């Protein structure tokens, strides 16, 4: 079957390991289901896989793609839940110490077919296109959990999103605006800040700029480049919710600010199946739809990867058959 896959780990030149070609059709173990992929979205995790992060060398070649949407063999339209738990796990999906994502142990969704445990598909709302639904399982679910499960924010409070154009960042802007928060965003360029404003941000600022006042919560996916600004932008008792570190993980801790102002730092990773179901319902109720920056055929996947590697995205990159 047609697939987009990583041939081997390549830490320095990840795109050199990107292959668009043929892979064997997957077998369907008992308790698993086959999804005929209609669309799948690109995530930073796919670049990490190409670099060999979070995956053992012997597991290559690995079909890329953490999430997507498609149909079961009976025609049912579904969205993928990308967190695969150990058999018998009970409780929060994200706390399972043996959990994995698609592409870490199991072949991913950038193919004609992908197989997942039966619990890892949820019904796709008819009001969402396959391309829109394909963005839900990673970026939008991550944003939903950060905002509604981890932050503790109340409508009317102020949130700061560091980074204006990534998949999680654009989702945070749209979700936060719909939920009644004051949404502030930082961005490196005027174009990226304009995108955030078009998606609902009340105000945007240059990266690192002094804000008019301190905020109740900061949402971090950037890491080293913005961490000091995030800490200094918080009100006493405020919270930073962090789900990524695209600019590097080794930020200065700013511990004096943390303990003196009693700041809180909460890590957040992906989300649960129930949260994905709630997210899909939330979009149906509010009419919010994801910002898709580019929709490309799978055959042109390399273009999408290059744009993400260069930081030139404006919302989600979606591949479709």
C-alpha cells in the first residue's frame, strides 16, 4: 500500500530519511480494527520520529502519522485516538507508564490503512470534514486538555499563548476565545500575529515583549526561547501549562520567580479518549473549526515536512488521499 515513512533515524538531516513509497498492508490483530485513512495531519512528533527520538532503531522503517480520520471496513466514519495503552490499563490514558503513540511502537496513519485497538477510534461528527477531523487527535486534543483540564482558568481571565502559528497554539486561540477567556498571543512575525488575530486573539505582541499587565495563565509549547518571558508574564499564583519545547528543553528555571510569586507549572501530554469525545462535541456545539494552513496530497508530503522544519506553518498541515 502507499505510505509515507521514515527509513531510518537521522538526527542531523531528518528529511533525508523521509520516503514516499510502498509498504506492506497491515495485519489486523484480534481486538484491533482497520481504518481506511481519508486524511491525516502532520505533527512535530513526526519530525522527532525521523530524528530517531522516542523510537528504537530496530523499529524502522516506520510509517509516520500520529493521527487522522477515515472509515472502518463497514463504512463508519471515525477519528483516531492516538494514545495506545497497555492491555488492561485502567484510568487516565496519559498516565499509563507503558503508553505509546502511533509511530513509537505501531505503524502510523500516513498510509492507505492503519490498524489500531478498537477503543482507539471514536465516531466522527458528520459536521466535520475528514481534513478537519484529522487535526483533532494530537494538536487539538493537547490544546483542549491544557486549557480545560490543566489550567483551572475561569471565563473572563487572561491567557497568554506563546507562539502564534503552530497547531497547538492556533487551537488554544480558537478554543480560548470560544470559551470566554481574554486571549493574548506572542508571535515572531507580523504575519503570524495577524493569523492569531484572525482566529480570535484579543491582542498580539512581539515575542518577548512587555505585556500591558500580567496574565492568569501561560500556555507553552516553545520552551527555551520563551520560558523566561512566560515566567515573568504571570500574576502571583498564576500557572504555566507546558506541553512541548520546540526551541529546546533546557530553559533557565527562574526559580526565584517561581517560589516568591507562588507560581504553578503543570505538564500536559495529549489527552484521554473521553476528552477527545468531549472535544468533538464542543466543536459541534460552538461551530469552531480548526485552522488548516495547508492541505496537500500524500504524494507531496515532503513539502509539508519542509514547511514545519522551517517554522513556516500557519495552522495545521493536513495530507489527504
